[in-house]
């Protein structure tokens, strides 16, 4: 019987999560950040806009570049995060 390396277990786990439609927690958190920050940038309350300008703008741009987000809706965020996860799992 061949020995299973820890790396193989990680790859198998990611593949299994992908097949069952379960994102790893770091992807889930990034997806939630994308959705939250996209709502904050368009908020009508000025206090939210100030906090977004101070804290959220750079984080939102960083996440958009990591996941190659091309749209500003939740559907684009979900598709982009799943694309990156698919590339990682396979």
C-alpha cells in the first residue's frame, strides 16, 4: 500500500469540496467581503461612504484583482470566486 502524503490529502480535500459545492472558509470570507464592500461603496449615508473611502476601497480593489472580478453584482462575485477555486482544485 502506498503512503499518502499530506499534500495529496489537501488536494483531494479541495477536489471533494469542489465536487460537493462547498467553498473553503477563506473563499467564503472573501466572497462576503466583496458583497459587503460593494454595497458600502454605493451607500447613500455619508458616514458609510467615509468609512468605505478610508478602509474599504483598497481591500475591495485587492479582492477584485485576486479574483479577477469583472462586474459589480453578487453573481459576478460568486462566479469569479468559484473560477479561482476551480483552478486551485484541479
